[in-house]
């Protein structure tokens, strides 16, 4: 569109000039005593326009001649700037290719060339960001070369350059440097240093996925299962892991945390910090209930934790593995007491109902027999434990079943039966 307008304008000027020049009878007389010179007006206009154009071109040529030194200096500075950027690209390429020594040399060359550019009178608006990135690359290469002295030196210089950078890039460069420092400390198996670097991050940055992943690894390395679990739950909330990976990580952390828990109040806080999906994990519920019983906590609380797993087991037995079923049965057995409280009788009714619904299930026979024995229902306990002891596949449950039969025999003062049962328990 612009070209068309220019062409139309050019044609209009040409037509106007042709019309004016073709019918212009004007004459210019120049008196130079004793001479008189008659000139055509068109010729005079043409000469004046040509003279103006010639003067304009001469002025531009003179300006270009005088600007040659400045252009030469600008060209030299531009070459130095391009060389600095090319060295930065080389450093990144060498690092990706695993040539760490070349990468460090190229990154240090970036810093040298930027310094030479500054000494030559040049100035880059992003000079601090450029040098900060070069220092980080040099630190990365030094870390790969296990040169901690140079790594720490370049890291310090990178953070200093970031502090002096432009406001738009300063915060990003500082955050990136701190995250890299935390990663390097973690690679060095220095969990305390890694956590210290992460603690320097602003609160918003500390909740980013990459920062929380680093904190999770550092907390596990530092043997801080409580912090690691808190971080893992946040990552699970942000869907940083697949569901299977989340279950595996949380399960391992909770088991580790429960193992290191030696107070009832602390154990209760741990359990309350878990989400509903974690509380429905059979391994976690059983581990928590066993630890609660071991700390002499209220057995009713342990059974309340086990109740969802028990209902899940009765509804869909295939959900639990054979080992999980054995652990669940054993945990419920440990939580059952001798009291005649309504809660105890309610659980006895649950167990008897489940055993009647699945009369061939040896684990339920064992659990029902142990529950009856604790409530002094000797005959029923004797019948159920006798059937279970012959059919149980798990050695631990079979041993406990024979031990229960031995106790029942001692209760009725049958020494020979008790000795035989104890012998069977000992040989399992």
C-alpha cells in the first residue's frame, strides 16, 4: 500500500512538473555590467535544485567521513559483545556434551570478554545477568569436576553479580543460584547445607515443585522424617508424582516416622497430619496401630484406625495381599483386651459375624478364637483355634494359635495337652 501511494505521488509530481515546465515562458535576466544574461526559468530552477542536491550529498559525505572513527569503535565493541555471547553458547554446549573442563574455560572466557568490553568503553544493559549466568555455568562445570573450591568461588561471584543486576532479573538470578547451590550440596550428601540454602529462598519460591523436591530429598538424607513427610504431602497435593509413586514415598516416610516416634501425642499428631488416602493404606494403619499399642495407648483408638481397613478387607478381600491380611489380623488381635466394655463387645460381634460369613477363612477363625479366649469363652475358643492351627499358612499366626491352645489346656489343667501344644508352638 505504501509503495502504491509513493508511485502515485511520484507520477503526480512528474505530471505537474511536465505541465509547468512545458508551458512556462518565464525568463530570468541577470545583469552583470556591462553584460546581460537571459536564462530560462526552467533552467534556473533545474540548476538551483541540482545545486541543493549536490550540497546535501556533500554534507552527508562529509558527515560519514567524520563518523568513521565512531563507527569503527562501535564495530569493535559489537564484535566483543558477539564474542562474549558466542563464548556463553559454547560453554552451554560443552556442558551439555559432558566436556566440563572446556565448559568452565568457555564460561570464564565470557567474563573476560565482558570485562574487556567494559574497559574498551562499551556497556551492556544486561552485563550483570550475562556474568551471573557465566559464573553459574562455571560453577556447574566445577561441580561436575568435583572442584568444590572453584564451585564455591563462582557461586559467590554469581550471587554478587545477581545482586548488582537489573531489578527485573535480580530476583530470578538469585533464586536460580540458591536452587543450584542446594542441589550441589545434596549431591555432596550435605543435607544440612542443602536445607540452609533452601531456607534462604522466599516463601513463594520455597513452595515451587523443584524446591520442594530438593527439600524432600534433603530432609530424608538428614533423617528428618517429619519434615520429609510434610513436604511429600504438599508435593502429592500439587500432583508432583504419579499416584503409585506418591503412595510409595508417603508409605515409606510414614513408616520411618512411626518407627522414630516414642510419644503418644506425637504419634497422634502424625496420624492427624495424614490425608484420607494415606489413612486408608493398610500398611500405614497397621503400623500406626501397632506402634500405638506398643506405647500403651488406648486400644480403642488403635481399633478406630484399623476399622476402615477391616471394612475394606471384608468388602473386597482381594484388595489386601496375604501379608497385609496377616498383619491386619495380628494388629486387631493385639488391640483386643479383656474388658467387657461395649466397644470390646462390638468388635467381638464384628469378628464373629465375619467368621460366620467366611467359615473357611483360617485367619478369621484364629482371630475369633483369640477374641473368645480373652473373654473367657473357653469352649468356643478351643474349637476355633484348633481348626485354625491346622490350616494357617503364616508361621507367626500358627505359633500364636498353638500358644493359645496351650494356655487353654493349662486353664483346664490338662498338662499333657498343654505340653504338646507348647511343643507344637516351639517347632513352628
